[in-house]
């Protein structure tokens, strides 16, 4: 099964402006070598999207079989549906429109749940990226359970699983995987190369091969806008601790 990185950067957007093409091509070749043919790049604005489009042109010029798809990281508010409808944000898929959302803790739970519900009624599936690194979900892990039950998706970082975001993020990444609260994994790569294959191998070994396969299939589904495989999420007990 081909691998798709669901949260990738060949380097940080700030570095894209200053680095050489040689550096980016080198990183792209590493991805291709481990079997990645497509990668989803999360952008916050049009300037970042233009950088990714330019990089795609460079990959074509170099005849490298790697395609970067763009998805927006959007503020979670009631105007999001209209922004999607007007084509002002980048989504993936047609039958299912996926978009990453920037979790806003200053909003009330009532507002957040209403927005999540309204988005899905209108055919937009929100994805919460890297919840294992957020203090709100570390202190209230069952808040993520609540959102997943209401139809949101979550994507955890391979970097967290490998311990590169600290012990706490690693602990919660594993907890969320075990409790079926992680639908996707991505490298969330910034300043060093993170191996997606190494992450999947770790998941297969410590959590189960079926989980690793499910996550890979979900990545393929997101890319083409199909529904993903979902298992019943579980609440997280404060007494349960999973360590890789």
C-alpha cells in the first residue's frame, strides 16, 4: 500500500523562502525513497499555498513522482462554511470535503459543538491536527472523545510518537491511538526529516498491524474525498497509561 503523509512540509514555510531548491529536492527524494507518492500540506494563508504550488512545479520540472496537495488550517467559526463555498479555503475531496481546523480554546464548548455539527450537516468534515500536543486535550482527553463522537476527525503526529515533541505528547499520542481517537497520522515535519515508514512500523509493532493498515487506508480516503474507516472511540481513563 502506498504511503500518504497527511500533514507534511518539506520544510517550514519560513524556510521555504530562504532555502535552496537543492535542499527541498533532497527532502523530496527521501520521501519518494521510502514510498511516499502524495503528501498533504497544511497552509494557513494564500502566501503559504503559493509556496507549495511553486514547489509542485519544481517537482514536475525535476521529474520527481511526488505530488503535494494543499489543505487549509482554518479558524473554527460559523463563517467557515461560506468560506468553503466561496472557494476561499483549500479542502480535499468532493463527496466529502475535508478541512483542518485550528482549535480555538477561547470559544465556549457550546459554540464549538454547534460549529462542528453545522459543518458536517453541510458536508464538511473537520480534522483536528496534532491534539496530543495541545494542553487542552492533555488535561481533558475526553474532550477529544466528545468531538470524535460528534463526527470530527483527528490526526496525530509521527514526530510525537517518536518522542520528538516531548514525553507528554508521546504519551497522549499513544493513548489516542489505543482509544480509537486518532484517524490519521502525519509527520508534521518541520526542521528535520521524519520517517513516515518508521512511524507506521512503530504503530504496527506496539499497537497492531491492523491499526497501521487502517491509518494508511484512511490517508488514501482523505486524499480522494471518500469516507474513512472509523472504529468506536473509547473514553480515556486517567488510570490507563500506554507507553511505547
